[in-house]
């Protein structure tokens, strides 16, 4: 077995993130910022970007280590990702926004709220959970990071595809998800896995959130079950819970109509 290698966390933001920035014609609508999960890129939000750019500005970055953004080997903490998002908002002159994230992206959203709550008008937490990692979870994430550096992404992608999306998902959706996973640089994915192993516990933070929140989860999600979403919904002072039938870990791609309906209603409420 290859031993885990100690790494030093980064302490600076990446201001050169790749991103999509669309829409923006209606300045009365709150901008929407979409944070992808692991090991994906900003194209996972294509159904949302296309729909909501008709009514508002929609920004979807590639996180550091993913997509077309710079790869920083080692360990990327959630606080590093949050600093990058804050720097991007500054660069794009986005004063306030609705911040939405799925899976790891949802944990980054929580970290962002902890760092700059006054800039966030609403939270969307999709297929994610707030608890810190367990001791066993830390070992598993570090071992997977070692494996990705050793073997690359394809074997992992093949193994987890039908947990990321349901076995019954549309073939084009499966192909899209598989392409994103296999295109991810192993160094970036490994750095994020090591960082997530060290994440803080956000459960107390959720009880202090002062803005509306939307909690979304696929009914068949094995990674973040409905019970996790229900617990977040109960902890948040002002939240709506939406369980998407016929979806697993990526309901925004598996059932985009239902996901967009829930997101659209939430955005209308925030705008009002």
C-alpha cells in the first residue's frame, strides 16, 4: 500500500478561475453563483445556466483543480475554495448573490457563508451534508487521493458512476457525468479529497443562517440520503426542503425540470 504523503495547505486565493458568466440583463434579479461538486466542472450546471441566464446573471466557475482552472497539487481546504469564490466575486464586481452548491459544492457554500455572510442573499444546498468527517472517512478520503494519483480517474469514475447518478438515469446524462470525472486532473481531485477530510463541522453554523435556504436532494441519493437533507432543513431557521423523485446524487442533471422548478421558486422568493 502506498503511504499517504503529508502536504501543506494553500493559504492564498486563485483569482484566475475559469468560469461561465451569462445573462445579467435584468439587474433587479439577484445573481446566481453555482458551485460544482467533486469530481466535476462547471458544465454540470448546464441545465441551470441555460434556464436562469434568461432572467438573471448566472456565474459558474471551475473550482481550482477542476475543469479549466489552475491545478494546485497538495491539499485544498474548503477555506481555499471559499477564498477563490470571494476573489472571483470581487473580480466580477458581484456585491450580493444567491450561492448554490451540490455535494462538495454545498460544503463550500457553507464555508462561504461563514466567511462572508453579508454578500449572500440565499443558500441552495443540494445533495450535501454539514458534519465533519469521521476518522474512518478521513482514512478513506486520503486512501482514495493516493489511488487517484497512482491510477488516474477512469477506474474510479467507472466504479461510482451509478452512485453519482441513478442506474436508471438517461444515457446522455451518464455519459456527461463520466466525461467530467475522467477529465478531472487527478492532482486537483486528490488535493480536494485531502482537504475535505479536514473540513470543519457546519451544523452549528446552519442554525445561525440569516437568509432563506433551499435544501434539495435526490430521493435515491446513496451518498447524502434524504435523512441528511431533512436534518439540514430542521437546523436552518428559514428553509424549504425539496426531495426530487427519480434521481440520485445529481438531481440537477437527472431531473432538471423538477430541480429548476424548485430553484426558480426559491429565486423568485429571494428577489421579492
